[in-house]
């Protein structure tokens, strides 16, 4: 019985132990299961926390980059012209590497029309000779990269690239222009990709408009002048954005269709991806949606031990397990609390640093920046103090906004500001006179906005010292109104819009009388067709400007000789008005015509002497033949044969006299228009007119003349040749060597110019006077037969009337094995 009871007791203990063991195992497994679930949920929460942490960091960092571009727009608006040095200094002041890590560069790109391209490139090449535009095809609008900083091996590849030539870039440019807000592009391949490490790129653009009112998309399109751009290589950008301590893998797409062509960035390879936790997110970055997928990796998952609950379950039971678990939870919570505390401290430090950076940026601004409330300044930057000559403490404690306005303007300005703000409750813009601390008056341009500071409505503004600009405008107006050249602004319909005093002096009309007519109605009738033709070419866009000699008829009916220069001023590729300058050359024309007449008269004197010489022989023949006929008639010996012979001699002599008169008459006809003629025949005509003077003086003329037809001013060409050949003849009379003149007339290789060369063997022109021979009234003829205007007129006709060129030099040459030295005149006449 005892044994059986003992056995039963032992058995019952075993059963109890087994039950306790089973219950303990069950409870342990139960606790293990729930603790495993707990740790799994905790890990999921931490995973989501780190995902959100990275998303917040992405959005915050991109937002910070946006403010860098906004400061670039402020720089452009504050400067009349952006130079490479200004852009370099500005980007350097931003300290991108430390303050905005991830930027590949910040660029500036003007918006250009086709007509702007040549002047734009020419202006840039003054400072950067290697600058060139990379234009793919002709369009209405071009947006070339003018500057990009920092200037490194990658960014230099983007200089000159037309952003508007590629569809993705063009789309985001249009979006930024129409919205007025920063716009982010889809995936692009950057111009900066110069090596095998090719990364996906994105671009952020912010538009710059003209300083005028913008109320609609059309206003923005009409007012756009340039863009400030941010360039990012996604691989470099993500290294500076994603927190490394999160040890997560992720990928970013710019389209809901998560295809390879839409992939912006991937931190892993497909072979390494076997994640327990995933998170797919749509996040808004500026105006774009990014699709970001996060994955836990082995490093993240291994940082949490899932065996710990099991070990606690196996080696701890009851309250020990519970207490241990509580302790572990407390420790874990403390760690999480510490992480949150550190993160909060970091955020506070970053905020403090951002405030310092903002204040530094504001103080470095080239414009005066201020904020005031109820006529008391709350904030002013360094440049504001410099504009007015006060210290910052004086302005914030003593000075009131109205104190820096010129007293005569202050009341009106206060009223204008109140009126402006009461209408739209947004902003105001005005140009007024201000006063510095030393009493000096200055011109100010002010832009103001109403802002809210901690619930208090205040006014923030930007002030620019525009004194130099106003003074320049006044000087320009004085130059326009009181210059010694006639200046005018006209409409495409030929009406006068504005004229200066010199225009009124030239034309003799009052301003009121002139404005009642159009310029074509007071033009000389013979000049209207040519002027209107050029004017219509300007209106049609074939040319941008022209210059022409033009005659007007003044109020008294007199002809006024002028040089008219006209240029078109365009807005939005349409001619708004035309700028004209008129130079009165009436007196110069009269002097030129007098000199030409003097030259003609001098030539006429020489020609009369030649005519007398050439008429001697035919007149003698006529006299002899008629006398012979008379004697034979008186002696009744006159025969028919003798009569016919004598009469034929008289007729031939008479024809010779008539031909001579026709040749000289043609020379003196006032032909001032181009004709087509045979060059060899015309030059032969010139030699014929003066040939007797050469033969009598033993002067030999050697000719090499192309037998071709040309179109130019024939009479002018004959006068030029006669003058130069006559001077050569006079010079040859003073030498004892063989008297030679070489006359060559040939076409240039491109058939665009007539080249005439005249050289003699007269010993040349003294070197001390060779540069003076084309001056008026300069002569070397000691017999007082020289007028000093022959070569002057030759030079005037060739250079001004025929638009050609004349050259003179002393040359040495060989003829029939003998060396000679003389002067050579070379005429280059456009055809």
C-alpha cells in the first residue's frame, strides 16, 4: 500500500511536473509568439519611421534648393545686366558644397529671339571668345545656357546648350514660365555626363520676368526674360539627401509606370534584393510626383535579434520573463526617446544655422532690404544702411520710414502707398526722391509687400538707389533734344512720334506742322521710290536698318541734301517704332559739285587745246581742196574727176571734225547713272581724246585691256582715266629716258571688281608728298597750270560715288630688258 501510494504520489508529481512543463512550454511559446509579433511590429514601425524620415529629408532638401534658385532670381531682378563675374560671385557666396550639397550647378539662361542671337553671341564673346551656341534648328525662342557655376569639367559642357531644343527640358521650361513657380523636370541625360559614370539627371527651373504687372499666363509669356536653373545628378544628390544610418534600399521613379526608362535612382542590384519589409510611396517634390519604393536589407533586418524572445522564453518563466521583457521595453523606449531627442536638437541646430545663413544672404544682397510696422523699422540689411548713410542702430531706434523720403514727396508717397495697398492688399512699386543722412538727395525705386509676422501685419520691401540711372536718362534726353544731328522717332505708317530741335532746323517746320504730315510727303520726289523700297524691306524683316543719301524739301521749298539712317525697334518680334537720324550735308554737296565742275572746266581747257590741234590738219585739207577747185574753175580747167576727189576730201575732213566734236560732247554730258558698255572701246575712247598729246611728246602707251562688257559709270571712268593719264604725261615731259605708260584693265578673279592699273616711267612721286596727292588744292605743278583738285575729284568719284578704292605706290619694272621706275595707280571698282 505504501509503495503504491508512493508510486501514485511520484506519478502524480510527474504528471504535475509534466503538466507544469507543458503549461510552461505552452505559456513560453505563447509569450514567445506574442513577443515575436511585438518585435516584428516594432521593426515595422521603425522601418516606416525611417522611410518617413528619408521622405521628409528629400522634400525638405529639395525645398531648400528652391530657395537657392529664388535668391538667384532676386539677383537677376536687382541687376540691369548679369555678367559672368556677378554670377560667379553670387554662386560662390551661396557656398553650395556646404550649404546646398547635391547641386551639380546653378545656371542662368536668357530667353532669346532669333534676331537676338548674333548680338548676344558677339557680346558674350567679348569676355569669352570660346563661347558658342549649340543650336539644333531654327525656332522662335532659344534658351541657351549663358552661365553655370561652379565652373568645372562637367558644367563647362553645358555652356551654350539650348535648353529649348529638347522636349523634356522645353516642357518644364514652359511649366515654370506659365506658373511662375519652380518646376522640376522628368528624367533627363545631362550635358555634364562626360565619363562612364552616367547618372540620371533632373533639372529645376525658376522664371525671371520683366519688372511689370503680371496677372495671367499670357502676361508671363510676354514678360519672360530668362531662367535660373538648378542641375542635379541623381546619384550624387541622393548621397547627400538619404540618411546613411537608415540602412535601407530604395528606388525612385518619375512615372507611375515603374519602367527602366522612368528610373531616377536605385541604391541596390536586383540580385541583392530579398526584403522582408517594403514601402511604396508617392511623394510630391515641387510640382512633380515621385514614386519611391523602400526595401529593408539584410543589414537592417540583422540589426534586430528575433531569437531574443525565444531565449527569454526558454530561460525565463513567469514574472521573471515578464519583468525582463518590461525592462527590455523600457530600455528600447529610452533609446527611441534618445533618438528623438537627438533629432529634435539637430533640427533646432539646423534651424538656427538656416536663420544665420538667411541673415548672411540678406546682408550680402546688392539691394536694400527692410521691414517696418506702424512707421517703425523692424529690420534693415547692410546695404540699406549704406544707401542712406545711417548705422543700423540709428535706423532701428530713431529713424522712421518717412524720414528718408524727400519732404516734398513724403505726403504724396504716403498717400500712394495707402492707395496701392488698399486696392489689391499685396504690393506696391514707386519711384521717389530720398534723402541721405548728410542731406544729399537720391532717386529711389521701391518695391513693397504686406507680410504677416506672428499675426502682425507688416510691410517688407526692397529699395534700389537709381540716381545714376535717372541722371543718365536726363543726359540722354538732353543729347536727343540738343544734339547737332537730327533725330526722330516715327511709326511704321511714316508718322512722326518725336523729333529733336535739329530736325526742325533742317526742315524748317515747327513741331506741330511736322506732326500733321508724314515724312514721305516732304521727301524729294525722285528719292521716294528708293527710300520707300528700303523702308518696306525693314518692315518685312529683310533688313534691320539702312543708310541712304536722301533729299527733303523744306518748308520754303528748298532741297535739303541729307544722309538718312533708319533702324527698327521691335517688341515681341513686331516693329513698334523706327529710329531715324538725319545729317544735313547740303553745304558739303554744294562744295563737292563745285569741285567737280572745276575739274570739268580744267579738263575742258585741255580738251579745247587738243581739239584745236586735231582740227588743224582737216581744216588745212579743206582749205587746200577748195582753193584748188577755185583756181581751176577760174582758169576753166576744172574737171569732174578733180571736183569729185576734192569734194570727197572735204567730206572726209568734215566727218573727222564732226566725230571729234561728238567724242568731246559725250565726255561732258552729265551722266550720273550706270550704263553697260564695252570696256576696251570706252578706254580706247579716252585714249583717243588725248592721243595727240602723247604722239607729239614721244610717249608710248602699252595696253592690256579685256574685251568685255561691264556696267558702271562710263563718263566718270573716262574722266578718271583722262586725269591720271594727263598727270602721267606731264610727269614724263620732265625725264630723258624712254617715255612709257602701261595701261591694264582686267576683271578680278571673282568677277566682282574691275581692276585698272596705270604706271609710268617718270621716276615716281616723292615719298614725302605721296600721302598728300589726294588732298584738295594740293599740286606739284610749278607752271601754275595745276588746280590741285584733279586727283582729289578722282578719289571722291571712286570712293564715294563708285564705292571703290584707289591705291598709289612707286614701283620698279622691266620693259624690253630695261629697268624703269615710276608711279602706279591701281583702281578697284565694284561692278
